[in-house]
């Protein structure tokens, strides 16, 4: 069951451009996480947000948790080729079960 | 951060055989572990939640008799794909939460190819 819809599904941009990935659901989550995954490897945690309206920054990445804790966004400023990968949001509806979003495959062209 | 390790990383087997994948938490105890399946360029689909000392909880549509899960100790969970068929070929990933922080740590994944 995929409770979380991500958009866009695929994104190809030039180095230096900005982009935003959205993670939406009709369910409320006690926490939401963002991961990046490279081919053949397991996902790597980028950030965890727990409070509605929370904004966290990680260098050129800005994460926001919606006020109602149903959605989140990831904004990347001045994308670099090293940002290429599959970005996944994951929500915990409670009870320590994590459901992943549909994924966004990002390619940054040098 | 916490470390979760999977073994094997790659496995090729003949149709009809069974394959076991191990997931270990190396530096913390995990009463719960999650097993996911992932197809190329797609997201992770939760298959089941492995619980130490009790039966696993399977997601809807996942065959319990096909994907056997055993959580033998606080650091080890295994997924056995029984009577594997080519359509079972996939990337299988496990994860374990660190309950204090709520963070989820993933294994390296196991790529299964069934011939």
C-alpha cells in the first residue's frame, strides 16, 4: 500500500537549476523522512521532520513538513550532478511502520 | 549512525529453489525489522514487518507461505523466498528502526535473480 504520492516521478535538469519534489498524502503522519537512494544500494536518510510546519535545511536542501502533517516538500537549490538519485519520502502513521512514497528519480546534467 | 547489514548482496538461483536473505543490526538491538521489495527506478514496497519472538505481520497481497520471515534474535531477521520463480526477481531491502530516535536504517539490499 502506497499512502504517499510523490511528484514529479522523473525529473531531469541542468546543473545549477533549482527544483522542488512534493510528497502528498491524505493520511496524517507522526513523522516523515526523506531518503536518497543510489542504484544497487539501500536508501540513506537525509532528514526527519516531526512537527507540522517544520522547516529543516541541509546545505542546499530545504525540507518542509505541512502544517497538517500530511505532506512535505524537498527543495534543492543550485542542483549538482552529485544530487542525482532516487528521492523517497517515508511516513510513519504511528506504530513504527514506515510507508514509502512513489519516488522521484532525479538526474542532474552537468 | 546505526548499521544494518544484509547478506547476500547478490544471489542467482534456479526456478523452484529457495533462497534465504539475512538482515542483521550490527550495533543495536532491533525488535522490529521491515522487509521491502523494490523494482528498478520504483519505490520501496513494504512486504512485511518482522517482530522478534512473534509472527511477522504481512502487508496485503504478500503471500506468507511464499515469503517466510523469521526474527530469530534481537539482531537477526531472515527472509526466505520459497520455490522461487522468475517473477520473484527483485531487489529486497531490510531496515530496522532505532526506537529512541525513530530513525530507520537500511541494509545494503539483496538483488535476487531467478533463472
